[in-house]
C-alpha cells in the first residue's frame, strides 16, 4: 500500500518564503497611495423625493396619466379604472403586446394625451405647471395624431399615409395655432380686447391734438372723451368766428337750412326749389365777403371736427350694444362689436356709401380698431374650439367622439 509523501516546507529565508510573505505597504506620498485613496472615495449622490403637482392643470395632467395607466394595465388608480375593472376590463396590455393594445385603443388614448397636452400648455401664471409648454405642444399634436390612427384606417386606405405626412411636420405647422387656442382658453378676451381698443383710441385722440383720457377704462368712455373733445373744439372755433366776424353763426345756420330745403323741394316743387336756391346763392356770397381765407379754413376744420363728433356718437351706440351687462358699459360681446363696426363701414348717406367708422376715427385709426376686433373675434372662436376639444377629451368614455373631429377642433384655422 502506497502512501503520499509530504513535501517539507522550504527553509527560512528562501526566495519562496519571501514571495509568499506579506507585501509591505508602499511609502507615503507615492502614486500608488494617491490612487488607492482616490479609489476608496466612494461617489456620493442624492435621490430627490417625488413632488406631486400643485396646480389645477398639473393635477389634471397627472390624473390623465393615471387614467391612461389604468386603461393599459387594468389598474384602479382612478375612478375610471375602478369602473372598468367592475365591468370586467383586464387592461389593454394584458394578453396583448403594448404596441398592439395601444394601437387598438388609439382613439381614447390619443384623446387623453391631447387633453393632457392642453393642460400642460396652460401658462403658470394662470394655474398651469411651469416649464411644460413645449411638452404640451408635443402631447397635444401627438395625441391628435394618435387618435386618428384607428379611425383613419376605416375612412380610407390613404389615411395612414396622410397621418405619416402630418406627423413629419405637424409640430411646426400647428404649434402656433395650438398655443393660440390654449392662451385663448384662459384669457378674458373681452377685457383684453377692450384694453387694446382703449389704448388705440387714446392714440387717435393724441393724433387729433388731444390728451388721451387717463380715466377711461372702456371703449365707451374713451370714445366719449374723444367725441366731447372734438365737439368742444368745433364749438370754440364757431364761437371765435362769430366774434371775429359778427353774424357768422346766424348766416351759417341759414345756409345749412336752405341747402337741405333745396334738396328736399327739387322733387316736390321744382319752382320753390329754384327760389330757395337763389336765396342760398345770395347768402353764400355774403359769407364769402364776411370771412377771410384763414377764417374759411378755420370754418372747414370746425365742420370736420363736428362731423367726426357725430360719427363717434354712432359708434358709441354700437359699443353700448356690445356691453350686455346692464350695470356696466364694459365690453362683453366681441362678436357683437365686430358686427356693429361692420355695419358702420358701409352706411348709405343721402345715397352715397360712407364709412362712418373712418369718418370718426380716421382711415388709419379705423383700420387699427377693426384689426383688434377681428383678432379678438378669431380668438373667441379659438376659445370655443379649445373648450370643445377639452370637453371631448374629458369625456372619452362617451359615444360619438371621433379623432377627426378632435383634430379639426384643435388644429383647424
């Protein structure tokens, strides 16, 4: 029987003993020590806690995320998920791949995403979450496109190609209209419009040589201030002419009455009209002799001021009709103001079309007021569209909602 021989240990001091012994540490200050110290310094970091949104729109966006998750995994984070569970829904991703489940439910999921985007677009100053504007644009565009996927396949074979074309440049094309609608949704349009109109009327007052009203808060007040200023300047000019050319105002009134009488009698009694015309000619000759060229120019300017005053009185009537609150003359109905301004744009005066708005505010001033009102009317339509889209998005469980309708409500100009 063989035995295993044991190998004796090497003698003390041999190279083998030296190699197997403890390796002494490197001297202090060496590169190895520095590297070891650097390696031993473990990286530090912090994990921040989740901060739930505090604004109304932020909470709405978070709730929509929870609803979406409930639809996808069959959870009960929200009331919607709880109801779906009780109805026997297992979740879109249960038994299907995530891609297939999301595609089959592209309409409700897209509507939810678009609604979330609308909430994210709301500025922080009026209840939205700060820093989510661009994310809101992408969610709103992406949600609208997603909502069209499934319905589009049943509308026409080319629908998928249209969606692909839209997806390539949708953000660039619709970002501004979407933001306009989101801003309109949280803007008091009549109040903002009235502020712009008051400022514009103040500019018109200054261009006519008057100080802008410091107290006018409504277009009715601002227009009355301008109208009164014009009336007073005209009356002062008439008074000055009467003082420098005694009999001016009496002769002026006579000429005005005879001018109207001639026009009235031409069809009724031509002979009488001819007699009045002769008297009118005599009185006009007297006026030419009474006034100097400078006084005639002052008379013409006074008549222009008085004509403006009368035109502005008509505009005040339209502005009052646009203030539907019986306790205030503040603008409340932008579209009614727009209609009133349109009616003043082509008034038949003694058979001649006249732009009363331009006569009262001047051509440039009238154009400015029309543009402000037109923009406000469009913004009002945007607000209605945004409200409808958000209402549809919030009621995704209801019937009769289509991705095409949502897309038009959100993106059509």
